[in-house]
C-alpha cells in the first residue's frame, strides 16, 4: 500500500480512506497539498475501487524504484525527470528503465486523481 493513497479497516466492514490529489514530483516522492480523507466508509464498491487504485499506485512506486536502480546500474549518474524523458526510446537497460519510470509515473498520477475524486 502507498502512503500517497491509503486505506485502513477501522472496524468490521468500515474503512478510513485517504488520498493525495497528486504527487510532489514524477518520481512519486510525496503528496502535494492536503490529502482528502473519508472515515467510516462502509465496505462496498467504493472501497473495492479505492483499494485497487491504492494498490496500483503502490505498484507504480515500486516500478519507479526498481527502474531507477536499473538506470543507475546502467551508468546513469544523476537521475532527473529530464534524464528519464531524454532516454525514452534509447536502446538497452537505460532506455527500457526510462520508459518504465515514465509509464508508471503517468499511471500512478491518474490513479491518484481517481482515488482522490472517489472521496468527494
């Protein structure tokens, strides 16, 4: 589970859901602004959807961390967003890792926004 979107079962079939609207940066290093929180949400479609979105964001963060390590091991000394974008389409480990970071970042941002909007 990600700290950018999170859920916790507080009692039998009741949940607290929390989500930031967007991350502070493309590497998902933190949430921007104040998170939206909903307490005592009964288990149902909203909780199921939120939990899946939260898992997606967490998975994307893991992909970004793994791909960042791959880029560094491929000899990329400094990892900035412009480095990632510049390497998309390049061959080899660095190019593949850049694409994975870019894709995971964009997917996570969309899932964060959707999770945030579920809490209206």
